[in-house]
C-alpha cells in the first residue's frame, strides 16, 4: 500500500457534514467502476471482518442500490441508496439511508456527493456527506464510521492494485 497517498477525513458538526478526500494509485475508469459496479463494491465497501452483500443495484438517475453490511455472525445492517445525479467518470450524488430488510428507510438520511479526478495516474475521490440531522451524524460517528470507512478504502486500495495487475497481464498477453 502506498502510504504517500492522501487520506483526509474531516467532520464539521456545524454543517452536519463529513468531508473525505482519498487518493488511489489507479486510473480513473478503474476507480469509477469500483464505486459504481456492485460486483466490485461488494469486494471492498465493508470493513473486515464484515462483508457487503448487494441485493440489487440500478446505477442510473432515480435508480437504487439496496445492500447490507453483514457481520461474521450473519447479522445484516441494510442501507438504501438512491442516485440523484450522475456525470460519468466525474461525479454522482445519492441519497443514503439506513433501512430494514424490507427496504423501509430509516429517516433522516444523508446526501452524498462523490467527485472523481485524475492527475498523473493518481485518482482523487472527494466525498461530501451532508446529514439531515446532527443526531444522525453523531450516530454515524458513534458507530465507528470514520474507522470503518478508512478500513474500507484500504480494502479498495488493495482491490485496485489487484485489478491493475490483472489488467496489465491481460494487456501484455494481447500483444
């Protein structure tokens, strides 16, 4: 893992917001896919030993992702995400809420604004999470969101390294 890559996680209670910036040593299309394809999301988005299980995902404006974080004992914590805007390989926004197993959202939720940019083979992901209530934000923090998110993006860094290696091998074999 490249320890020189930026990771910044800032919480501003006055704005009920979290601001996250993370760099990855991978090309933008690969990082975009890791955030927008369920088969890749499920490989990194849960902090170990938890796992992610997407029940369905329709990545389009008005589409949804319904997934669970699953504990080693099989306890599922469901979330529902609704995509509100998508600019391919640049930005997407979504409304995120916890939910029960029947897709009933637990409101209030939060708005996520995720932006991607690349320079010299380093892709920067910036995420702004605006919570509808201070109580919700404080519950997220109490649940260990910052530590869990850092563990998840470390999983993503490893996945991107593995995928980049596979891509290089495939490119070499096709020549």
